[in-house]
């Protein structure tokens, strides 16, 4: 998280442009995954809200969490699917963006993971990453947050035509 805070402090105009891009992009984004989907957008909004002191973005994120928790049939197991949603909700909980009973909140997702009997080596690694993070091992946090930032920074750059104004 420190790295993302440093990025915001070094270039708040760029951070704002990406957040504004995400505001528009998230309205049409059907993917709910951690890096390239709504879960990543929710985390970006929450972090921006905290770093920039703009609580409206945390409220926007709250609205999208409900959408993220409606898990579609056939969602992949890994960090690009179920484990990513679980990791993201756990992150939001650990950092005070989501309150309540985490076990209850993630029970449907955990049940889907528990019912998966055949996992690839990568899926098993992702399940272990999710479970470890949920149990307090924060080693994956910076790398995953960096993946989210890098993806949306690249997506913005690829699709960017002009700077968008400040709020």
C-alpha cells in the first residue's frame, strides 16, 4: 500500500486521471476479478479515497462490492476469479474499508472453493495465497496491489486520449 501512496503523492494528477477513467470504465465492466475487474477497481477507489481524502470514492466502492459478491457460475478458481475476490474482500476488511463478519461475507465463496476437487498447480497456489492472506500473512499484498495498479495504469495509457480535469 505504501508504494501506491507514494505514486499518488508523486503524481496526484495522474492518479486522478486514472481514477476518473475507472469511474467511467467500471460502469461497463462485467469482469469482477481482482486485477482486471471490478474487485481491482473497488480497491483502487478505496485507496484513492484514503490517499486523496475524498470519501465519495469509498462510497462508490461500497456500491460496487455488492456487484462483486454476486459470483457468476463458472468463475475461475485462481486469483483471476474466486481467490481474487476472496483476497480483495479480505484486503478491504483488513484495512477498514469493509466491516462486519468476514467469515459470513466470504462463506459462499469459500464453499465454492472447498467444493473444487481438482485444481491445477497454479489454482492450488492461488488458493494457498488467498488462505494465507486471510489468516494474516501479508506477503502477497504489495505484489498484488502493484499488479492492480500496473494493469489499470497500462489500460488507461493504452486508451487515454486527453487528460481529464480535477474533481
